[in-house]
C-alpha cells in the first residue's frame, strides 16, 4: 500500500512538473508570437523571391526540369524538408542558379534556427519572469505580515497598521523601493501615498505604502447586520481617510463600505505643483457627488452600479449612517456636521434634514464638542453647514437618505486630525460620541 502511495505521489509530481513545463513553453511561444510571425514572413518572402530568380535562371538552361514557377518553388521548399517528394533531385547547372540554391540552403537552416532561438529566448524570459513573480509573492507576503494588529492605547483596542514608510520597509524588511512599487502595481490591496501637509503643502515625510481590505470592484464592504453604517466614498482620493474610517468601523463594530479605487482628483501635493485631476480614465469617477445617483441613464462603471446596490442592501431603514470625509485644514473646525441643510446655514434645524429627529443630532454635536475640548484641542470647535452644504440631490448623502430611508449624517473631519496628529484620539472621539448618542439613547 505504501509503495502504491509512493508511486502515486511520484506520478502526480511528474505530471505536475510536465504540465508546468508545457505551460512555460506555451507562454514562451505566446509571448514571442509577434517575433515568430515576423521571422516566418521574412523567410517566406525570401523563399518566394529566390524561387522566382531561380526559375528565370534555370528555366532557360533546363526548361524540361523547371518548366514553370511552381516547379522552382517546389524545388526550394523541398530543400527545407530534406528533399522529401523527389523535387530536390534536379540540380542547378548555371552559376547564378547554384548561388541561389546555396542561399536557399542557408534559408533551410535559418527556418529552424531562427524560430528555435526566439522560442529559447522566450523560454528564458518566462523562467526569469516566474522567478521574479515568486520573489514578488514572497516579498508581498512579508510586507503584508508587517501590517499586523497591535494595541493602540488611545483606542484601548487592537487594530492593524494602515501605512508603512517605504524607507523603513527597505531597511527593516529588506524589500527594495522598486519591489514595493511593483507590489503596489500588482496587488490591488496596496496604494502608494506621499504624505504632505494640506495647509502650506510642504512635504513632511517620504512616500508611504498603504494596505486596505478588498472584496469588491470598488473596494470593500462588510455587513455586521448593524444599525450603524460607516461610509467612505473617497478613500482613494482623500489621504488616510480609508484607514481612519476602517478604524472607526472596527471600534463601533458597525457595517462598513469604502470606495478604494475611484476618484475625481488626487488631493496630495508636492513641493511646487498640486496634483488635482490626476485620476483619469476609467478610474476617474466621483462617488461622493454624481448625477448617476439620480439618473441611471448616465454612463457609469459597473463598480458604481454595484456600489449603489450595496448601499441599499447594507443600510437598514431608519438606521443611522455616517458618511466620513476630510475637510480642509484651513478651517478652525475639528468637525462639520451636515444633515442636509443649505451651505451657509447655521445649525441643523431646517426643513430638509436627513435625520428624522434633529434633537438627537444636537445632542451628538454637543457630545462631540465636549470631547473635542477635552481630548483634542480646545481651540477647535464643531461646525454645521456654515462651510459645506447638504442639499445637492446628486450627493451620496441625499441618495442614501432617499433610497435607504435611513438617517444620514455627513461628518467632515479636519485633515489634520485624520492624517497628521491625534488620529486615533479623533477616531475615539467620534466613536464614543456615536455610542453615547445613538446607541444608548
């Protein structure tokens, strides 16, 4: 029995190795198909030209043996297959004919050597690529392991890392910058970031690599069957907001949905030029405000259609949904609380609230304000619609309120408290305020 199992394993290994070899050979030929086609066309062209010349020369000297062009072509081709068919027994008798015959003989060598060389080159390249891919997979697994969960004192909670400095990755994990960039290009769960201050736009740190969960064409969705849902429509565009909302959803144990791949702009800056509008092509599609929210006839990515459907299926009727976005650092606000009012409106008591009970929103604002003064910065305050409006029908705020029949609040968080200082404290301030207001009430 053991002998049978042994030979069974050996046969399995043999066929597995053979299959891998055939795959390598197929890939080598497929990758070099253009070169092979070009060499074949070149050889056929030379064969036709030489056959024509051979016919004109030898037809005059021995017309009975080379009566037409096809006989000359058949003679040339027979040299490629070692005279099978008997056409090659006729020999040229003219000097030019013998020279042409010699060239055709050389072609018969080239027709084998050239494709063989191309395929061999492709095979070597495929082996190198396979080795490179194995090394890339190894480095990706090593990098992924660095995003482990750790205790975060401000949260009193275990949370995974969100971003790693590329210089630190290179030194501590021995993964080169080039390989980090390759990982970001080949694995959809990674993204490169250049951390920068949004106030004066000066670089304060080098490039980072972010890790985020992916299980959808637009990014990530997690259904905890909760009456609380955290929505991040701009995780790709707004720096660090994806990790910020991820931490918030974990602390609240809430539903979570995040757009990680689509953006209308990249709000990072370098020393001289700001980079708005770099997200072009099929990924340049806005999720926070879009006419496609109210008009299905508008051309839109399938991922956006999935996003809308998932919002409707995820968010329960009469539940509470919190859309989290980043606000400019120039405002002296930690948060702006938007519940559907017009821009410039002071307060949340208006006729178009996206929350059924405005009293609970007032309580939420008061709770936030107290915690901002206690845990963050007493010079900052909580605002409402003074700077940001919420009446736009094409906004995600209005879409969720109308289509999910849920209570929706847009929280604009000062970018300083998302990406640069007291990030975890800010997460805790929001999470505790939501718990005290919407869970215990």
